[in-house]
């Protein structure tokens, strides 16, 4: 990113809590299977202010049917919106209050649950229950103060498990798992800072020891604007290390859209509302997309974008309004669109281009967009294209975007407004008593830096190791495995180096359940194998192998001292001449073959001792 | 929707004296945008009607939409930043379309006629019936629907007078040319009202459909739109009779048409709470509006006639082990009619048997139903049953206790031979046969 780019960014962190569900006593666990038990539609309703929320209206225009699976182990009639909610889970609220206290926030005296209208089906009620628990707090990140605007305790949404043309199937196991939502102020100024802030908030959350761990249990939203643009939100990023990339790419997109708006402001432009059927122009076209659309009795429809030539895809791909139009079109269920800046290509030839231009009465200053689909769908897609094209002179459009694994994002829906909130009447307000506050403030967990200090003093880690341990979230499991100095060092190597390497190699250590990690260190303590074996053992286990199978597969069955001595004696004997020549100096060179033969079967130090002994015996 | 006018009228009565004084001095009324500084922090938001139990807490709506309750400490200060915004939603009058049948929608309140009330933090039945039509805009495409507000109560507050008023209104509308009447009603007692109308409307020219919802209309998942549309569609079938139409599965695309005398709310909260008891639903309706009839329906009469007199000196009692006759003696002896939901086939304890005999001899009409709900009374099977019958207790087969209660009120007011009327089928309220396809 060039140094001249200024932007304003704030993030929201959503962290699942390790408690029961927020409004019932279901376990907050995910289920592997589910069977659809009902299908419903949702309608947007006016919120308290009487206005319909634009995001809700946009969703409902899709007119989807939502199917719901409700696995009995992890969901109940409350999740299905068939029974009113119970009171708020006390543990979850305690964690939210504790976190608020830890970030110096004002704890709300009386907590009021709200319904946030969300009609994408991810909640069968058509809303998410959410309440503000704390506000106006702050944290320090690398010496800079970052404001924590709000801390909310809300319900997680249901999981999408299947999707087809007109329907989406959700599983309700994830619905209503408590989430703490933490919103920072617009204080972030560099892409890296977005990640640093998220890391810091993550470490404080984990310090409560009551949050869920693993993939999907913490998600980030990024809000960004630059001078002259409007706010956009990238919602639901799961990979922390990608945050800087998302920020960077989004800022570039804002700059690009502003540039396009500048270009358009200097041109005579107009976007017609009419959509023209130009199917006949493509009768003999060899384009796969066109042919397949026509064979399914589809139509080729087109819209005119007068004065838009070169901004759909121009300046060597730096202007990409075409991609924006395509993303809008795809929300109507079409696979894509063609626009004039990318043609001729994809089997559409110059001849077709000329005919289209002629038919639409366009000049080279103009652009057009085509869609080849069933007529109704194509029309809806092009209407979305027209809507987006009309917004282009305004630069950046307020919207919510989905993060993609490559660090870019795509349009998902308009940014919701405040109109979507109204009081949740089934949950009475919760007065936070002085007694409860005293209890919260009297039992605050250690802050991350205090944990770091303890890791240094109690386990002999150096400061850098301790910081990394906390930052990467291994402090808890570390303390549970590090029973003595020796295992502490083995555990530190495992979490700080082996796991990092594994991540880099693409074997995610997050896949290893905590129970197994603890069991491996139990085995180690029992002398079932030596600490040198840990690294290969965890790599094997991460693939889904059980510990016992991994041990036997890697030939790690422990070896008695006598067996080891025999083996080492054999190695020394083979190199008798060398040993006699070098005397005790042969210990070093011989460690190589010894380790090769015995790695993981006995401890390295023990190996060295036995080797020294055998060499002494010989000379 | 905030009703600013009402909120302002209520003033700051709910707060402590000090807080009330502070708000009054600042001119801070509900709906004002205020700045509150307390404990060294400033909070800006719109003052909400207070739903707090703590008189020192005010509730404000922050810019981000959240409501927060803030305790106002002694040294706090309040400033009004903006006066309330009064929103007046513009409503276009509905223009009747030529060629569409005329229906009437009568509102009585209930969840289907409710919206969230920010004041009490609970639901209030206070929505104009006209607004209810907004939740099912498709209805305007198939019928011209005129609305009438009859009541605005939760159904536990429906009274016999309400039933009488409704019956008269229905007769007036149908005789005035309406092709059908839909009554929106709270679900708790919708069955009682349906039974009452079934007996009161002795002759009926067109459909009368009672409809409710288990989720209020302010929710995107409300069952009101679907139930309402199914009701409108059923009305267009012209089937005379009094019916209750509600969703019959957890999905929102399947609806049952229940006979008004056979329907019962069998779950407190599910959308498919309603069941026909001892009978199959008269018809099933799918989302596009296809109606499949499953049982017989009456022929239409030329005019609709409402016979609305009711005797209110009737009680409905459930028998239970340990029921102490002395506690009920006065109640039963003073009543002109008593419906007992007996155990099993229609039994009571010896002590209660003695009391019922005495009451019957004294002129009280005693009617026996079963608390099993499913299945008929069978008072010839055991001695208790036989003795009760000898004493004049009238078994009414598989009639629902609530239906028997309503029928007895009507019979006492309108029949010369009440016992005979109770044994006679008037509106499909009882039957001799129950086939295996009757769900229980």
C-alpha cells in the first residue's frame, strides 16, 4: 500500500463462548448430521422506527425458502422459534461482564435484549437477539489506545448446510451459541494494525478461559472507509493473518471506485432502465455459455451503459466496475455476465460485438452488459446491474461484503441500518446489581501480560516465548501439559515451533482435539516415547491417526535401557577403529547414527550418556 | 412502532422523585434525544418509555439502535438535544377491485393483532385491523377485504358479550352481501369463540373463519400472513360453517381447516398448536391455496340467522382425585348448568357423585365429558357411570369439555328441553364414529 493512502478502519470480533446456548439449556456443540424438519419463508417487518431495513428488504426480494434441521442433541423448540426463549444464560452474561471490565468499559446498568432483523434465514425467527453489555472501553495495542465502542452478548446464527436455486438449508446446532461481539472505534490506521488489534482482543478473550477454541469459533468483521468514500463492511473473516490483506484490498477497491466516479463525472453518461432482448444476434455464436443458455431456452438480454467504456475493465485491470456489476448480478442466481470491456473473448467475436453495438445504438464511448440465462433470471440480474451502474457516479456504495480465501471480498448485501432493531419482548431487561458487579470486579482473570510473566517465572520460558505463547493462544493448554521443567520445554517446542511449522506445511494443528494433546503429554510423562518423537507424532495425529496407531506406525514403542545399550554398543563396535583413533572425541560424530537409530525411543540426553559409557568401555 | 403521543401523555411517572424532577426540569419527555452525563460519562440517545423495575434507571436508544438502561446517579445532568420525531405513516385507502368477492375482516385483538410495546416490554393487543391486512398484501389480489375493529383484547379477556356481538356482526355482514367473514382472534380461547358462533349462527349462508397467529406480526417469521391468506382462500370456496384455520405443521405451507366445535389449542407455543379432536380437519390447504376437503360440510342457507342469547350461570370443572365436594357444593348448586371433565370414560369420585346427584335433583343440568379429550365418554361400562346417568348426568359422547360448556350456555338460554338439546348434534360437535385416521 502506498504511504499516501489514508483510511479509517474499525473491526468487530465475534467470539463464541464455551457455555450452554444463550436462551436455552442446549449444549453449544455442533452436530454432524441433521434432517430437515420444516421449511419456511421470512418477510421483512417494520422495526420500531416504522421503517423497513434495506438489508432486510434486499434479502427478502430473493424470496427464498429456508429449510431447517434441528438435531435434538444441540437444538430445541426455542431454536426453531416454536417456544419463547428462557432467560439469558448466566455464565455467558458473566463472561461478557468480565470481558467488559477487562477492557475498562462502562458496564450497562440494565441490559435490554433487542431483535436485529435478519431475514436471510440464518435465524428461524427472522431476527438475532442481541444486547449491549458494555460500552466506551479501551485497550492498548503496541502503545496505542484503541477504543472499544461496544461489547454485546448475542446469538450466533444457524449454519448453512445446503443451498440450491430457490432454497437454503440451515442446521440449528450453531444457532444461539453465545457470542461476544466487540466493536472497536474507527482507530485502526494500518492494515497490520487490524490484525494486531484482533490479536490483542483475542488474547483478552482467551484470558477469561471461557471461550470456545478452534476453527470458526472467532470471526472478524472489518469496517473501512477512506476520505470521500462510504463505509463498507467485510463480514465474517476467519483467518486472522488475512486481515491486513482484506484491509489493503478493500482500500484499493475504494480508491478505484472513487477514480471511476471522477472519470464518469467528466463524461456524458446515462444508464437506461430498459433491457433489450438480443438473442437473435447470437444465433451462430460459439461461446459455451451462450450456447448452453440457448439450448435451455434461455435468452440473451442486454443493457446500455452510455459513457461507461473503459471503466468496466480498463487501465490494465486497475478499473474494474465490471466485477462490481457481476457480483450484483450473481446475487440474482446467474452464473455471470459479459460486459463490453472484456469482449471480444469467451467465444464472442468482434462481429457479435458490432451487431450488439449497432442494435443498441451505442458508440465506442459506451458500454453494454449481457446476460445469457432463462429470461426471468437474466432480467433480474440485469436490473441489479442497472441499479449498481447508477450508483457508480457516487463512488463507494455502503455494503456488506463476504471475505474470500484469496484476501479479496465480494458483494453480499446492502449495509444494514439502525432501522433493523427493536426490543426483544420475550426477554425481560436484566438489572445488573451492585453485588454482581462486585463479584465481577473481584474475580477478574489475569490479563495477558500477567500470564506472560507467570509463564516466565514458573516454567522458565523466555519473554519472547511467553509472549508468543499467549499471542497464539496456547497458554492454557501449555500450562495443562507442562507439569515439570522438562515437559515445559517439550511443550514450548511443540506449541511454538512444531505447531507453527505444521501450519506452514498445511497440516493444521487446530484439528487435534485438546484431549489428544493432553493424552500425548501423559504418554510422554509415562515414558512411552521420548520427547524427540513429539514433532513427528503430532504431524501424524493431525492427519486423524489415533495416538496408539501413530506410535506404532512411527515405531516409537519405548525401548528399555538394556536394549538401547545393546544397540549403541553395536553401533560403537561397527566403528571400533574410528573410536580408538579419536577416543572421547568420537562421541560427537557418533551421536548422528545413534540418533538415527533411536530417535524417539529414548531421550536424547540418555542417548548421549549411554554412548559415552559404551565408548569409555571400549577404550 | 412507538406511539409518541401516548408516551408523552404518560409523562415521567415511573421514575423516582429525584429522577422525575431532573427529567421534568430538562423538559425530557419520552422520544426526546437527550444527553445524560452520569458518573463522568456522557451518553446520547433517545429517551425510551421506561421498562425498568428500578426507578433510578432510564432507558435510552443509542445511535446504533441498542437500548441501554442507565442508572442515574445523584450528580447527573440531563440535556434535551432534540424534540421527539412524530412519524405519521401515510396510508393509501384501499380501492376495491371490480369483480373480486367482498370479504370482511373483523379484528378482536390477540397475538395476530399485536405488536411489540416498548413501554411494558411485552406484547399489547392494539393494532388496527386495517394494519393486519398489510402483512398479507397478496390478499388484495384475490378479494376486496373491508375491515372492522370489534375489540382489541387478548383472548383471555374475550367475554360472552364479545361472542354475542360477533355473531350479530357476522349475520349483519353476511346478510348485507359479504361472501365471507374472517375474524382475527387470540389463539388461547379461539376455540371457545368458534364454538359459540357455531351454536349461535343457527343458519349460515357463507364461511365464517376464525384465524390467529402464534407469532406476532412484527416478527419476520410470523405465521399471521400464511394463516390469513389460507383463511381468505378458504372463504372464497364459499363453504358455509364456522371454522378455525391455522398452520398444521412447523412449515409455513400447510394449513388445516378445523370445525369450530372440534378445535382445541394443544400446545402453548408451537405454530401447529391446533388440532381437531375426535374428528379429522374438514379440509387441508396448501401454500398456493389448493383446498382438499376431508369431511362433509353443510349446505348454505338463504340467510344467516344469529340466536345469541346465553345463560352465563354455567361452570366448567375438571374432576381430580382428592376433589373436595364441600368446596364445590355452593358453586354447583347455584349453577344452572355444570360441565364436568371427568376422568377416563366420564367418572368422578363417590363424594362428587353424591354432590352431582344432588345438584341434578335440584335442577342443575349436569353434563359429563372426558378430560382425556380423545375418545367418547362411556358411562355404561362401569357402575359409577351407570349410577351417574341414573342420577340424571348427561354424557355427551366425544364432545370437547369447552364445547359442551358453550353449548350448555346456549341451550339453557334457547332450548325448552335442555337435556335433549345437549344430546342432539347441532353443529358437528359430537359424533358416533371415530375412524382410525383421526389423529389423537
